[in-house]
């Protein structure tokens, strides 16, 4: 399937309305697409197709009528019908041929080259291997040096959380008194930054937004919950993306968690769960604990997509290291990256009415994000997610010697506990878990501005 970000379009239906389409198979003469069985497209009306240009970093629109649509296959057990769109239009052939070549080049880079080579090819960054740290521990110290300059407890909002997003973190938490754990946590994951006072930490985010393998076991959950209750810390349990094969596992986890909480905790209600998959939200929408507000659902950062990549300043001709362009960089970032989907009032209303969503997650990502209702926002910093693969690239590299050989993993040995993908220091980025993260050195200043605009909760997501 061709990514919607590089090829999309709209087509006329028999009832006179337009529907967005995207390609399943793609060539210079035709493409296949699918629609629900309840709707049917027709030929002869204007169709508008948008092709992304990697070289120009923009879209080119093409509108024409000389095409044919015919039903291709129909699976009686499926909810959709596949159609074949074919044309001899020379403008389509030219645009489709160019996109095919550029996308093939991109795929070859991603599967066959190291990160530095991909970066150089896509952004023209002058790669210098000597400017890449020898380990993530060293690079982490460099990142935190920027943060420590502006780290002040006076700027923190009312509610402050930290992430326990991997086994090492929550297992140390279970073994240590909380002040001692905080000292260890900041020493390891935020070296150079003084620990936040224990009394200022109100929430602990347990679980991982990106990888389903990084969640406490059934045996660990009661111990965690009991300790949280004793220390009067509010838990937020985080659930990751959900592949179809993981559906039963993830839904079983949240049901088990609800049972454990019901048996252990009386005072800490409702239970807050951060969900990063719309399919999981749909599966939970009619569950009694959700309908009765025993469980408060927060929309995680994954469904609220925005363009955020530390390499984009290089591609757009300005860099973060140029102080004279700092104001222009921020204005350009806001113009280029745009707003997240959760800023749409209709989308928020739909999430609230259909799935009982009460809180939304945001990230500091090189500029202060636009937040419509800051009182219901959770702001993550100083790292932000740039890309996530449901089939882990780190696992593929460690298990098969190539990040391109990605497969689904079961019973993962946890390579991410010891390894990470490193990139040039200038970029402030790292490959960790099954994701690519950027580091925002201006996160504390952006957090302060957003706090002044009404954001009441932040969460430190130190990697």
C-alpha cells in the first residue's frame, strides 16, 4: 500500500459526493484502491490526485476526466470492494513515474543504508562520523547539558509525571523508597539535571506508548499498584499501538489491570489509561468501567500525528545552530508542521462522545504545540516521537544484522535495554525501542510558555 502521505486523491461517488482514495497497487498506467461496499465510484467526473515530490518537498495536484474505473475483486467475507483505476493520461503517467522512482529510492535507502547515509541523501546534511557519540550514554549527557541550563522547579505546573516505560525503571521503583528511586532515575536518565523533589511528582506513567512488549507482567502489576497507593502517587497506565495479532493480549492486560486496581485500590479512582490505538479505543467503548467513568481514557501521542523531525530544518535550509535564524525557524516550523488533528473541534467532540476521551497528549517537538484546551492536556518533554515501526528495526538489526529485515516479534529478548541507533550529535535524535526520537533542547522554555497558557500537567519522558 502506497503511504497516504505521498499519494492521495478524491473521487466522485454515485450519490454526487466525493471520497478520499489511496493506492493499494501503483503503476504509471493504473492503480488499485478500495472502498466500503456501501459506496460506489463512477467514471467521467473530475478526479483530483495529489503526488508528493521528495525533491521539492511539496505536493502537485492533477485533475482530469479521461480515466476508467472497474470493479477488480470482491471478497464476500470483507467489508470493502477493490477497484482498478486506469488511464492513458500523459500527465498522470509522468507524475506516477516520478513518484515511483523517488519512493523506490527512499525504500532502498531505508532498507539498505545506515542512518547517516539516509540522512545525507534525504536532507543533504554533511555527515561526519566523528561527530557521532560512541554510545547513547555519552550522547544523553550532551542532550541533558542543554536541558540543565533551563531546568527550574519554579516553572513546573501543578501536576508532574515521569515515565516508567521499560522494565529497568519500574523494577527499580518497586525495590527503592521513592526519593532514592528519583535520585537513581535522574542520575541515569537525566545526568546533570537535579532530581525533581519527590513531593512534586504526582503521576507515574507506567508502560510504553510504542512497543507492546514493554508493559509490566501480571505478577508485577499488584506490587506496583500497592506501592503506588502507599506512596500516594497517581498511576497512568500506558498502552501501545495494537497490531491485529496483539488485540487479545492488550485487551486482556487492561481487563487484568482493572481487576487488580479494583481489588487493591479504593481511593485512587478513576483509573487513568493512556491509549495509543484507535482500534483499542473502539474495542473499549462499550466496556462498563469506561461507560461508568471508573476508567478515564486519555488519547496518547500516537493518534495525534504532526510533522516533527529534527532533520527538517536542514531540508528547509535553516539549522537549529544558527541563532540569528531562531525566530524564523520557529515561525517556519509552525507553518510547515501545522496543527495536530486533535485541534479540530469536531474530532475532539467525536472522540469524547464515541469513546469517552477526557484528556489529550502532546509533545514539545522543537516548537510549542498549539493546544486548544490546555486544562485537559498532558505535555511530554523533552523527547518526542518522530517515527515508529510496529515491526522493530532494532530487533531486526540485532537478530538478523539488517534493520530492513523486520518481522513481528514474540517474547522479545529486550535488545533495547542495552542498544540504540545513534545519529550525528547535531541532530539531537536517537533510535530507541522500535521508534525514532528527537530531543528538544528548548523544551523547558516551551513548557513554561504553555504552563502560562493553562497547561496543568507535564510528563518527563527521559529515555
